[in-house]
């Protein structure tokens, strides 16, 4: 029995170590979004509340624009020198800025210099996390059995969600234990300073990872691409464009459902920060646990049906989400966020496998980077900013939901045109 299980689920240590490392790295990166309301008061006290929040989300969006830079550089290195080396580089680039944010003086201490330093450190975080997704997706898909590629690949996205969940849980716990005055004084620093512990843990975990046999075979054959970024754009541009367009729904819906909704709930939904964070944590936990199941289902029925279901479902959720969150029914709020998360699970579980199957080994990291990471950076990072801007300019607090539905419709059009890939062999 043990031997059969080992054959069905090989490379357990690599899967576990990489998953834990992803969780801790995304914990570091996600704290910023959950404390946007607090950071706006500490680093933009010269503005009114709405402008301060928009300014904070501008930094959030700006940092995402730098993710492609980190992504293309780290992905190119990963395609040339291995997935493991790319992993180790990302943790070093993430740990230092996270801890420094926790030590940063506020606007009241050093004026506008504090705001500038916050921007610089957030950009440094973005450079690290930009290369992480393509590395983990490539490694896990390349070590997976061919009939479980969606399951293995989706573990990467599930671990990312667990990292965001961990940040939500820690931020919610700290907010619950401290008064508003304590949070503004020093409490907001605690989750960032935990980044030192997580950084050390991630470095140790990534040192024990095994390199992909598929990449090692490629290296031994002498067929490693000398310019994987240019090759992916020149020879696989259709796949890059398709992945980028399909990413729009996933990016916009996720960051509206699980990041911007924190700010929306406190401002328009008569919810305390701790309450909305705790609801967010619960629903993120459910979605993170289910993501591998979404990947496994796509291993059985194919990627395309799951991708279509996810897009259609998110169109419906987008039209209802903000109207319900502006009301007083707590149960409906929990259910609509969970429904949106479930659509992300169905879509994301299949999308992880689809992306890895769209590119050959020699440019896999670079192809995913140019499509998915850039798509997430542009459309995911800007989603909270656009949502805040839409409400301010239109006066309609449900406007972000229309944007979410439109983004899902654009991705649906792209997905309807793709060919099924789940039976393809990786090359």
C-alpha cells in the first residue's frame, strides 16, 4: 500500500517544502493590503480619508507594476539555471523589505520621507513575489504524474491562498487583541516584524527542495534556452496572450473579493475591521483547502469546462457582491464571498495546469511570467484602486461589481477559444 501511494504521489518532500515556503512568502507580501486603512492614516495623514485610502491603494497598485520586472528577471534565471535557485533568490528579496516596513518611522516622525520609503520597500517586495509563481508552477507540474498535473499545479495556488489567509488571520488577531489607539501606535508593526521569522523558515525550506528532473534532463541535453523571454514571446506569443487575457478575471475577482472587500466592509458595510478580517480568513481557508480539489477535478474532466464555469459564476457574483456587503445581513455577506471564492477555486485549479501545459520546459517559467504574472500585476494590483476610484467618481458603491463582471466576461471570451490541454504531455 505504501509503495502504491508513493508512486501515485511522488516527491512528497519537495511538494510539502515548496508549499510551506510559498505560504510564508505570501504572508509577507499580503499584510500591506489588509492594513490599508491603518497605513493610510499613518503615511497619508495630510489627506482626507477617501484620498488617503486611494493613495495607499495606489502604492498597492504601483508595487504590482514592478512585479513583472522581478518576474521576467527571476523567470529567465529559472529557465537557465533551475527552479530551485530562483526560489532561494525570491525569499532573500522578500524578507528584508517586509521587516524594514515594520521598523519604518511614520509621517509624523519624518514627514514625506516615510511615505517615499514605504513605496520603495513595497516595490522591493513586489520584485521578489513576481518570480515566485512561475517557479512554483513550473517545478510542481514538472515533478507531477501526468494524470495529476492539475492537482500538483493547483497546490501552488492553494499555498498562495494560505499565505494570504495567514496574513488575514494574523492581522485579524492583532486587531482583535489591541485597541484602535494601540494599533495606530505600534500594533500594525507586529505582522510585518513576524516576517523575519517566516523569512528564515522559508530559506531553510527552499534549501532542501529537489530540482525538477525534467529541467535537469534539458540542461544535460544542452537545449537550455539562451534567451527564454524572447523565445517565449517570439514562438509562443499566442499562448502568452491567452494566459494574460484569461488571468484578468482571476486577478480582478480575487483582489476585490479578498483584499478590497476589507476596506469596503469597514467603510460601507457597517463592519468592524476585526469582523471583516475574520470572515475573510474563514472564507480564504475554505477556498485554500479546496483549490487542489479544483485541480484534481480538471484532471478528470479537462481544463476548459472548469475555466468556463469559473468565469460565468464570477460574472453573477460580481453583480451581487457589493450590494450585499453594503447591507446588514451578515450571513449573506459570508455566503456571497464564499460563492465568489468557490468560482476562483474551480477556475484556479484548472488554470494552474493549463498554464504549465501551454509552454515547453525551456521557456515554461518565462511564458507563465509574461502572461499570468503580468496579468495579475496590471489587473489584480490595480483592482482595489479602480474600485475606490469608481465609487468616488460615480457615487455608486456597487460600481466595483460591474467592473468585476466585465473583467470576467473578457476572460470568458478568451477561454471559449482555447484548445483542451489536460491530456498533453509536457515537453
